[in-house]
C-alpha cells in the first residue's frame, strides 16, 4: 500500500491472495501509517470486485465492502484496460518485487514473519 501525498509505503509478503490476506494487509498498513486514508485506489481484483459494470460502476464484493465500511474509506476502482490509471501502481509493484528477488538470491527466510520483518 502506498499513500498518495507522502509516498510512504507498506509492503508485506503473503503466501496467497485471499480475503484474509487483503484484510490483514490493510490492517497492518493502517497501523503502520497511524491512520486510514479517505480513499483507496484499486485494480479490479477479485477479492474486491464481483462484477465490473459500465464505466466506473462496480458490484463490490460484500466482504470488501464491509471492510471499507469498517475503516470508513472510499474505494475507487480503475477503469478496465486503462493502464494510465494504474501505471504507477504496477511500476511500484515491479520495483519492490525486483528488490525482494534481488535479496532473495542471497538469502532465505525461515518464515513469512521473518521475511516481513
């Protein structure tokens, strides 16, 4: 997760991409940032969006909607096939993965907790 204004980011590794991972990642990031942003910009990931409708309309997954309601932030979703909306996000992911794999070639972690420290 990366904040727009300060560019501060929080990165955590997980073994899978389920709802529990998504919720835990948000909780950890909000704790690290010391608060919750007013809105979040997301790709149309299956853990958040059940159906992409016309334009910016989405049928939001009920579990994701409950989480955003719990933390009181407004989710905003990228348009389909609109790389300019999420290009910076994709670049940040690529850069972090490159950094992690660069370190991983010389080191192994005993657990996910150790990796995330």
